[in-house]
């Protein structure tokens, strides 16, 4: 599974996503909460800094940009300082803000949070102040929003509706946008509001309610998997949807399509802040589905992305590299260090993006001894990631003779994987590692000093692109062959000793 996820997330491209919804500015005012006010039983906040971030539909846009997509932002902001700050932040992430409508009769929606720090480090939200208007727009303003939607629809690969029930996405506007997108063969993904009535989203491609939103919409609580399945089926039928993704917090997400009907689990997390998790789900679904990814894979990536997001404070973005790192780390924890070559190459590509140096060595490592340990320590000290090419049983036999290897390739790999110095192991079947070296393309190739006269296989190739070839010092008298011959000699001596005769 991890290979498919890695291949998908590293080939998402840069889709254009039309994000329609309630654009907000999140304001975080940090300060030290050192004492209680003498005027009232409340903490006194000594302000140390103020930060701004994208909220609501703007958060979706920021998440999309972090995932490599190009957001096209359609919504309403006020003719005020908060609107200017928000628009500038969206411009800085290369979002298209031309469809944003600036109005004078309502403020830019903002959520101002006061964050107290105990002992300068423990963050705790003390209070939140919202500035907003949830009144409907004027007829002329709605008309302008729809016109902007029509103007940008053909540029977009996919459409997202992020609804916080702040007056923009009323039933008429929703239905017109869904109908226009459907006619243009564009998928429409909806993150619904906590309003209970989902009828205005009828005809959309997919809807992503959380547990509470789903319960309100279907009229019963989601206590069991059967409840969730029944709710998903109800939404698909009543709203004429292609898919439903119900987010279930630590349980993962429930996916319902014509072919899938299951909970996609997620791993347990240390949840720091759930703010923005729904925005992350919508953004990840948008970029994956725009890349023609299947629903199940898309939801698996949503679980990973939103899981990373909730471990951060406030509304935070998640990058492709963070998702890849999560997939690689989780798979290494589950599957150990042994990798098929193709899988290894994909993971090494991520390490290179992290500017990590790849070191490669190879060998049979038949009977592991101190010489091997010192050699691998030397290899690891030359870079960040050590890849060990391990000769298969067949290639070891071709090199060493019919009596070798003493330990089969699985046992040898298991012993080497237990060493802290080794990051990856891949088994190759050829007598020499040249083809493997060409696939790994290491920054540094290491062999023992005894290869100085014989010539290191792959050295010309590695040097051709600026890589280095190093010879490691050897521990005198330590080799698998020497140890094996010593054992054979001892065995022969033992056989020559006559067994003691029993006394009668």
C-alpha cells in the first residue's frame, strides 16, 4: 500500500482548484499569562506577538497551495484592514484572488484568539472574539459572485465549496454552481455547514461531513459502524452523490461510493488542535481527485494529511514532503529496513529532497563479524542514509563457491537490519552490483581497502555525475572466509578426538 501512496502523492501535479466559500482571517495574539487581574478573576495577558493565518475557505486555499495546487479564490471580504491582510496572504501563496469580491457593507470575517503562555511555552487558548456578518448578500452581490464563478470555472480542474453558513452559499447559489460545474464536467467537493439541511448540496460529486454534521443531517447519532453506513447510504441516495466521506476523528473516515463501503482507518495521534482538520481533508481530496486518484487512496492520504495537521497548533498547512515523510516513517516502522529495489528508489527520492546524502555499499555479509561492524560504521559516518546492497543466496554462491552462503539471505538481512548504522537493505541477484548502483545513484560509494587493486564496481558511473568513491580501512584478520575456515579446522580436530570408553 505504501508504494501506491508514495507514487500518488509525489505525482499530484499542480491542479487549479476553484475554492468557493467563506474566507476568513485568523488572528492569534500570544502573550504571557503571569498573573490574575486585581479587577476580576481573569488572567492578565502580556502580549508578546501577533500572528495572522488563513481561515475558513482561505485555509483550504493555503492547504491547496502547500500541496502544490493553484487555488482560485471566490468569496467575499470587507473593505477593511483585515481584508487587505487576508488578500495579501493569499497573493503570497500564488493564489488567484481576482474573483474575490470586496464589499463595503460587511466586515471581513475574522476570528481573534488570545493565547496565553505559561512559563513562556505552554500554549492555551483563553478566549476567542469573532467579527462577522451572516446576513445574506444583496442580489447584485450574489449576481457578481455567480458571474465570477462562470468566468473562472473553465480554468479550474475541480471545484470546492467550503460552507460555514455565513451568508454566501445559500441554496440558490449552491445549486446554480453545482449545475454549472456538472455541465462543464467538473467534480464538485463540498465541506458542509453545521446546519442540518444538506439539500442545497444535491447533485455534488462528494460531501465531507464530520460525525456531528452527519448526525444533524440524517436525524440520528452515529454510535456504531452500522449507524455510519446507514447515514452514508442515506446521504448518497437523498443528495444524488457519487461519494460520501464521513470523518470520524481517531477512527479515520467512512467512505461510501458505488464500489466502496468501508471505514478507512487512521493511526492514533497526539491531538494538539483540531482547528483546520476539515479544511485539510477537503484540500487533499481536491488535489488527489484532480489527479485522477481513486477514492480509497484519496481518503488514505486525507487521513495522513489531517493527522499531521491536528498535531500542530492552530490552522496549519501540511506539505507533500511531510506526507511522504509520514508514509516512509510508518512503513519503516512496520516493514523494517528491507526494501524491493523499486520501492527503495522511491523512498530515496524523498531523502534527496530533504538534502540528505545517500551512501551505498554492498557485499555478502555471510557471517557478520567485527570487521563488518567497523566497516558499516565507517560507511554511515560518510553521509545521512546508508543503503546496503546484499548479495542473494544465488549470487553469493556464484562468488564464494558451492558451500556458501552459510546463512541464507533472509537471515543475513535480519541480522544487518538490527544494526543502527544500516538504514535500508535491498537484495540483488547479479554477481556484481552495477545495475543496482545505477538505480540507487548514490552520492558516495564505499568498498573496503582490499578493492584498491581490483577496482570498485560502479566507480566510473558514480564519478560521472560528481559522486565520490571511498575505500574503508579494514580490521586486520577479520573476514567471513577466515572465520569459516577456522570453524572447519576446529570441527576436523574434534572429529579426530576419540570418544571416552565407558567403564564396564
